[in-house]
C-alpha cells in the first residue's frame, strides 16, 4: 500500500497539473477583466481549480489500463502508485467541491460550471475515441469566459465574441494536446478527430484556432471596428499570431514532447493578459 504522501503526489500528477494551473490562471485573469470583487475572483479560481482536478484525475482513471498497455511509466495510476478506486473518489470529490464553491457565485455560474465539468468528463469517456472528440472542448472553453461574467454581482453571459474566442482556443488545445500520443492512442483503439485527420493537419488547425481566437479578442471588444483597436491590442495580436505560427512550424518539424501544446497554452494566457491590459469588456 502506498503512503499518503505518495498517493497525494500521484493524484496531483494525475490531475494534469500544468494545464490545471494554466486554466486556473486564466480564470483569475478573466475575473479581473470582468471586474469581479476580490472574494468572487478567488472563489471563481478555487472552483475552476477543483473542477480541473476532477476532469484530469478522472481522465487518468479511465485511461489507466490503456496507459499500462503502452508502458506509460510517467502515469501514477498506470504504475500502481494510486488505486483506481482512490482516484475515482478524488475525482468525484473534486467535482462536488467545484460545484459547492460555485454555488455562492450564483445559479447561473453553478449551472454553467456544472455543464463545463460534465463536458470535460464526457470527453474522457466516451467522446475521446470518436470524431466528435473536439466537441467537449468547444463547449467547455466556449463557456469559460461566462464563468467569470456569471460570477459578478450582476451576472450576465459573456459576449458572443468571447464564446467564439474560447471555443477556438479550446479546439486548439485539444488538437495540440494529443499530438505526442497519437501512436499510443491508435494502438489502444482511440480514434478521435486529431487521429482521423492526422498530426500535420491537427497542428495547422490548432494554429488556425489560436489565430481565430486572437481575432475575436482583437475585434470583439470594439464591435469589429478595426480603426478602434488600440496599439496595445495589436501588439498582443501579433505576439499571439507569432506563437501560433511557431507552434505549427515546430509540430510539422516533428518537435518532441508537448512543446506545441505549451505554446498554445501560452497563447491563451497572452489573450487573457490582453483583455486585462486593454480593459476589454467581457459581458454581453
């Protein structure tokens, strides 16, 4: 039996800590952009953090047998550091905590966050292995800006351009995240959208998604009026576009590991920083 320290470390590693922390940081940034009070912002971040833990841990619990089959020694559940039953208890517990923390922020936030978490679980099983694998990312990331605006004292859904930006980035996250695992996934029967269109096409589509999201963030807050775009917004747009093109180039050149995925997440952080720096209004 593993020690409590090993179990806790294994659960943390199983939660996909890098993306979990980035998405939590995005929630904080969007909270700032939405003008939330400090307590609302911190509660939003905590709720999102718990939700991401739940999605990540459940993903590794579902994939444990597949990960063992392909020799994924980097996965604690596949190594046996954490019992699958323990992982499921943690995943369900984190989902409950995420909803409990969402409740004080309003019914709208609670429902939207529940949909986002359920969507993440739906990707883990059964949509991951289908041509519709991108749909949960469109839903979850499309809703993501609204988690901030629905947490306000006067809750509103985010503007349509924010939904478009979130969904486009969500598609890019999915398409780039699976690139290193395409061969292992195929070997264990996983044929999601990226597996069907291939690595090169996925990399190009991910870059296109990032640029589409950047365009939405650039033009959405000013109602599409190019002349009203600030110089600072153009700087961010160029920076994000460079990151997007770079991600496609390194993927097409066969870059190892998760470099492409990390570049896409960097682009997402840059876009959130743009909203904060330029005062882009998130609410519809």
